[in-house]
């Protein structure tokens, strides 16, 4: 990857699906399919890190709560984080071979800018309590660790909630 070859752009499902599926987990591959309607309706947006025509990372942000996005079971935070001036960063991932190269930071900048453009004032996210690399990235970029929870949709897994005021 060269710095000049990398661009951040909106997802093109037909073009990007194969590259994304190569590094996404099975659950996230399913999420990729669920997103199409939400993106089309403007309730969600997704950006891809494109390295010379190949998707090497992505970030997904929900700006309106939708039942069809498989939030099971949705808790109060799930709904609140996708309502009013809030948006929810559901997913950010970079292919393993390019982690630590700044792509995640660039994706976060892009989604923050887009959320602002859409009138959102706060971005929220969950990350595993043991994901110290993600914690370091969010801390470095000005996100605030609000609290840790055991969400109903991830039984037995302690999760951090981060907040970014835009």
C-alpha cells in the first residue's frame, strides 16, 4: 500500500463485496448483506478504504434505528445510539496485513465528517473489553470511554462503550 493509492469512499456493494468477505467474519459477511437496504434508504452509510481498487477496510455507521438490522435483542442503548443527534459506529475493520498503517484512523475521520454532514453531534460504539489496540486508537483520536457493560446481545462478553462528540 502506498499513501497516495489509498482512498476512502462510499461502499459499492457489487464492487467491494468480494474483497470485504475475504477478511470479514461470517457474522459480518451477513451484516454486509443486511446493510444494502439501510444504505439505500439513507439510514446507514458505509465507507471503504480502497487501496488501488481493492477494499482493504470498512466502517459502517447507522444514523436511524431499523428493526431489520438484526439488533437482537435491541437494548435501550441500541435504539438511543441511533436516534436524534446520535449515530452508531457498528463496525470498523481493516484487513489484518494492513492494521497499524493508519487506515483505521482515516476511516474514523471520514465517518465522523459524514456524520457531521448529516447533522449528527455524537457517535457511539461498542468494542470488546479486551481489544486493547482498538482502545488505544479510540483514545488517541479523542473518543471517551463512557462505561463498560455486559450487553444482552453479547452474553458473557464485557464491552466498552465509547463516545465521540462531533
